C-alpha cells in the first residue's frame, strides 16, 4: 500500500476519526461516574476532539475552494488537487500540475462546480 492519499480525502478522514475519538472518550468517561472529576475530564476531552473536527471540516471547506479541479489522466474521473503535487482521489494516481498551467493556479474557472468543465 502506498503511504500517500489524496490530501483532501486524508484531512477528511482525519476529521472523521476525531469525531469517533471524541465519542469514544466520552463513552469511557461514563465508566468513571463515581469519580466526577475524571468523568468531567473525559467529557471535556471528548468535546474538544469533536470541536476540533468541526474546525478541521471548516478548514476542508476553505481548502476545497482553493483546490484545483482536474480530470485524472489515469481513470478519467474528476478530482480535486491541492498544491503542486497531489494524488487522484479515485485511483491514487500521482498528479502534478501541467507546466502550461503555471501561474494560472488560482484562475476562477478551475473552481467551477463539477460537470461544468469540458
Ligand atoms: Zn484517477
């Protein structure tokens, strides 16, 4: 298995795992009902993990608008690319920006919704 994933997908799964961690931590806290301070500590930790995931999700939203939408040359599907080098979200094909697109990275035509692009 390749150690790399599409950046946006990777951040998204990180945010998702934060929610799970938060829920699990709060669940563990329920086992310490007799010790209120410990339970409270677990609850606060859980809430922090969930809040962090909300922040990460908001961050993904910001990143997505800056990501370049391209058609993967390998599988032909549309994928969002972040930065100069990224991986296809469908087939994990390593992608790099075409040198001819140099300097046009933030052209707003790349931010149009999927399906509008020819
Ligand atoms: Zn692909």
